[in-house]
C-alpha cells in the first residue's frame, strides 16, 4: 500500500487547512486510517483515526477543531483542520495499519506551519 499526503503549507493562526491522503495498491489489507504528526524535537503523536465504517478517534488537543473523514470509493482520507494554533505546526503523516499481518503503512509526510 502506498499512502500519499497532500495539502500541507503555511497558514495563519486561526485559519483552516485540509490535508488529503490517497491510498493505492493492496488496499484490501487496510481498514483504519489515520493522521499522526511530529513536531521538531518531539515524538510522533496521534492526531485522529477513522475506520472503514466511519468510527473516529481524536487526540484531546484537536477535539472540536479537527475533523477526519474518508471516501472509501476514492481510497482517500481527509483531515480538516480549523482554528489552527502555532502548536499544530508539525509534519503530518498518514497511517494505515495492516489487517493481514504485522506492520503499518506510512506516507512520506506533509509539512504544516502555523504562523502567529
């Protein structure tokens, strides 16, 4: 499975940004997809996840501001980010755990920079 993120960039604090992640390849081997982020000098952390049937999970720090969604027909997951803060600045990675064995697929990451 290949995961390709897009949509990152520079945005002012308080503004919105939408990330996309398209999956290709053996997509039958994945169910849940998610977004993680890693800020400089910090560990990678969970942002949000969504299952194929739409069950979602969010980090407390983004609840009420970020929304994860997916379009299974397009094998794409989105992350709508609103009310962005400087502390949201990070590289955002798309993620999909394998369902047919151990291992996790990762995208290459997309930079999000929130200027204050």
